C-alpha cells in the first residue's frame, strides 16, 4: 500500500444501490486496498456500505446528512412525475448542492486535512453537479464524467415520455459549474465519451483524459463457452438487460424479430429488467405474433443477470439514448458479441471486432439495422462466436476494475508530479493533456 492518503468524494456510493452508486463503491473499495482513503459520501449509503463488511485498513468514511432536504425533494418529484423515473431522479438529487458545501466544511475541520495529497470527486458523473471542493486547495481529479449527450434523431416522442426535456435544465447547473470553478480548477478531468469532452469548456479540454466510467468484475461476469451454433433450425438466442422505459428501444428489437420470423429465421429473446413499459411491450410481442419467443423475466439478482448473458448467442441493447453502456461490457466479459445503436456511450464501446453498431436516423432505419445485424448472426454464426471471444479479451485487458484503478494510480502520480513541479517552478509547466497512457 502506498503511503499517500487521498480523499474520495462519492455522493452516490454503495454496493447494489444502482449503477452510479456501484461506480462509487468500486472506486472506494478497490482504491482503499492500495492506499489510505477517506471516503466522503451521503448518509443514505451507510446501511449498504456497513453491510458489505469491515473497511480496508487505513480507510475511513465521512458521512454527510442532507436528508432534511433530500426527503421532501423526493416526495415532490414523485408527485410531479409519477411516471418518469428519470425526472424523479434528477429532482431528488438536487440535495447534492447542500451535500457539497457540507462536505467542504467537514473536510476543512478534519484532523487529516494536512496529510491529504489529492482529492478525487467520482460521483455524480456529470458536469451538472457543480462543486466547490477545489477550495480545499488539494489537487483535484474529477470523473470519470459521462454527460453532454444530445438527442438522437427521430425519437422525440420517446424522449418526451422519459421527460427528456428536463435534461435541458442542466444547462443552468453547467453555468453554475463555470461560476463555482471546480472544472476550471481541476488538475484533471476524466471523460467517458466524446460528447462529454465536447461539453467541457474549450479552455479546460487540455486537461481531459479519456476513461469510461464503467468497468467489469470478471469474477461476477466470467466467460462461458459459446452455445451450440444457431444452425439446422436451432434458434438464435438474444438477451436484453435494462430498465423497461421508452428510450431503451425494446419495441425496435421486437419488430426486427417479427421480420426474421416472417423470413423463417428463428430468434428467441430473454428480456431482463422491469419498468413502466413491461406490459405495453409484452402486449406488442403478442400483437406481432412473437409472444412465445419472448421471455420477460423481470428484475433478477446479479448472478442470474450474468447467467442470462451467458445463455445467449448475442447480447442486444437497442437503446436510442444510452450515455454509458455497462451491460455491454458485462456481456462482452461473458464472451458474448454485442449489438447496439451507434449513438452515445455504446459507440465508444462497440466496433466490428466485437459486434455491430446500428446506424439510424429514425425508427424505421433502426429496425432495418437491427434486422440486418440479427440476420447476420444467423448467417455467419462462427464469425459472431469469434467476436465474443475477442470481446472478452478486450474487457479483460482494458475494462476490468483492477485495470481502471491501475490507470488511476498512474494518473494520480502524474497529477502529483505536476503539482510538485508547479510548486517549485511556477505555472509554466506542460498540462496534464500530455498523459498518453489511457484506456484502450
């Protein structure tokens, strides 16, 4: 374990509490095995963190309590947007503003303040969460950030159903970020996508370093041998995992399956997840005549999710607006090729070596592209099985949590070395943009 202690701020942090909270937890639990870490997180995460077992030696947790604001915000959001999980999430997380300022006060008073070498703000993963923590005077790393994604063409209705209009309000909080100065003062900004880098003010892009926000635990998502090839009448098995909300585009996949069925090409689909669109999409599958070929499992435990990925020939995420794409990396870890839409986070993960990106400009072209990709899986099954093997190799080399923390340690060293050089020589040193050892 290195001796340099760091502060890790993760407003969302806890095992099994959702995708962003899992990101915060993975950073803390793995980084604390390598160096002393003081985690600053919300008190709502305490039960899940304590249930995970003893903390690594040398680590500590500072809990910030803003429930006096968070609870009424959540209640208000539920009343205003009873059918939009996304809107409820956005409104209920506005207590981050109070969390951030309370965290600043707590850290200034902490007995270890003089020993900390670096501060890393991990979650939230958006520039729309402006922070004042740079006022501690520590070198600040922020991210990986994943934000700035625009709207896909041809899906205005789905975005309205998801209350996508609220995303435009994030422009106000981005202005606050510029005002408060956290991004301007950060020594390094980790950015997950090209859209995120473009959302950073041009003057600060020199300090951006690419890093996906998601990674995989290979113990939870081990590789599995391919299923029997879909030849001789054996059906192509497809798995989808995600919230059942309009932007996930499951209806596009169902319509592509109908076309294949009409062409005599057998496809079976397992849908893992739940949400407000479950019943409408079940009804659509029945209406299209493919109901018996589609299994809706509802939400599953993590081990069962991984098993559902291993029990398919190809994993498909037809989401038309996906900022991340963690499920793609998880399916790839299981040695399964992947199909996704050529937009947002999936476009940073998928290429022809590991699967297929579907280009689209409306629903019709999206259905055409999905139909072609699935048909290719049936006509060239050995090629697609080979893509699954390459997918696993890529994840194992670049996208495990251990690989991400290895990279973080190198970037921390770069930040600290640059900070020491600035202390000695003044501000004329080269910027962090010269870092070249980033994720593949």
